[in-house]
C-alpha cells in the first residue's frame, strides 16, 4: 500500500494545512456539572475511539469518485450516502478536490453530533444529552471551539472525576482522577511518579486545565493519528507518520480531514 507521506504530503498545499483556531471555550465552568444518577459505567473502555463504528466495511465498486464519497459517509456518519447525496458532493469534489468533500462531511452537524455522543459514551459511559449536542455542535461547526476543548471539558468535569473514583474504588481522590486520565486519554496506566507529578500540578491548576494538557499531548495525538489511519486507511500509522501528525499545529479534526482526503484513502480499492 502506498505510503501516505509520499502520496499525499507531496501534493499538500498550505490551504489544506489549516492552523488551530485561536478562539477557545471557557471550559472551567463545566467542572461544576453534577453527576447524573445511573451513569451505569462498570469499568474503563481501554480502547479510546473517535468513531462509534471504528471498523466500517468500505466500498470498492470501481467508481473512484462515488466510492470516496460513500466511504466518507460510512466512516463519518455510519451509513451509506444516498444517490442524491452523492450527486450533491460530486461537483464539490470536482471543484474543490477531496479535501473540500472530506471537510464538509466531517464538519457537518450529523458527523459532529455523532462524534460528541461518542465522546460521552467512551469517557462517561452514557450518551450525550440532546442539550449537550445542541449546544456544542454549532460551536464546533463554526470553529469557535475545538474537539480538544470538548474533550478537556468532559475529562475535567465532576462527572468524570466521579467515574474515575468509582473505577478505582475511591471517593473524592485526586490520584484516581489522574489515573483515569491516563487510562482514558492515553490508553495506559499511570506510574506512581506520574501521579505524584500531576498531584502537584493540581495544587495550582484546575482539572480542566490538566485534562487539556493530556488531550493536546504528543502521546494523545499519536494515538489519535493511529486510530484515524486504521479507520480510513485500514492500517496503523508508522512511527514517522505518528510523529509527523502529532507535532503539527493542526487540531485533531484537521489531522483527521487531511488523512481522510489523502490519495491513499481516495484511491484505495
């Protein structure tokens, strides 16, 4: 299979390498959310996912342009595109290229709503409330906030703090919160030294700020990149590819769109 770095980045222009939006949501207020009864989570899901269906069965009918659009629907929306929907995107594909289509579908309210719900299910063990989706979707669509901001708000919330304490059999224990961040955000356990380090950080920084450190870390972004490669390209990202995307100034949404609009995904049969 062709190497993404050679097949895509060689033709990548600056307009595709969008920078992170400067505007950020003030997430400190989200720490005051109360924990709803009956969240029903019995343990951590050690497989962090950005998609509720991480292994879609991609199409290969021989019609490259139509297959590209339909496969984006399958990965981003969990459903096939109708003929009418394909026809809407075909002229956009012709005029704007794969990046325009991939970004349009990825940034659609349907895709964003599904992704928000996935975050809540993966990290809190419950679906997102309709009000959460309604409040966050237009902000993400407009680029006012980023997915990293949403994740930091979820992981820094009272609800996640309680989930982490339940998992580790503790009550109001900050170290359990830190261990929960490592397990959820980085898919690994925390060493005692790492827990002690963030206990000191927690003396001056909010939980949301600490969670933001995790979801913007190279380790988190490398794991996210590997998931995007598996979903879109049916292979893991090698070390060089993980380092490339983890160290770009792009948001994780922009990394995902760049991978989804690559030649490797567009041409795969």
